[in-house]
């Protein structure tokens, strides 16, 4: 990706994030920011050759689990698509009773060009 294209995508990312700050409730926006920080940490660790393939866990409380709706997942998909392909695997695991949600997040990851089956 050339510098001009990167800067345009960064501008779109910032604009989209500002829009979400105005539209989402504060708890959902905070959750989105924590997830994005986790993604950033994973990218940084991966580039630095950090252990565990750049894995980062973002802790989810029961309240967070309620906030991570399919709509928030779609917003996350939109934002990560602006970050570009990094071969990231995005997994959300709330336990066995929420397997359906995990599968949806994996589908979002695939739609973003990520490979959820890749370790």
C-alpha cells in the first residue's frame, strides 16, 4: 500500500471512529476501543516478532458480552477493513453457550480478509 493510500484509509478510519463515538452509547464505544487496542497490540507484537504469534486477549465482563452485539461486530469489521489485511485471526469466546456469536465473529473476520482458521 502506498503512502497516499495509507493516509486516506487512516483518515477514513479516524472519521468512522469519531462518527461511532457520537452514535454508540459510552459503554459500547469503550468496548470497541478496548478491542481495537487489542488488535493494535497484536499487530505490534506480530511485527516485533513477539511470542504467541501476536496474540492478545481482551477481557470481556458479562456486561461486555451483552454489549458485543452483531451490530457492534459489523462496526468492528468496517474499522478493521480500513486497517488493511494483516492475517489477523479475530476470535471472541464467551463460552459454549455463545458458540453462535463466535461463529459470527469468525465470519466477520473472513469477510474482512482475515483467516480465522489460521493459527
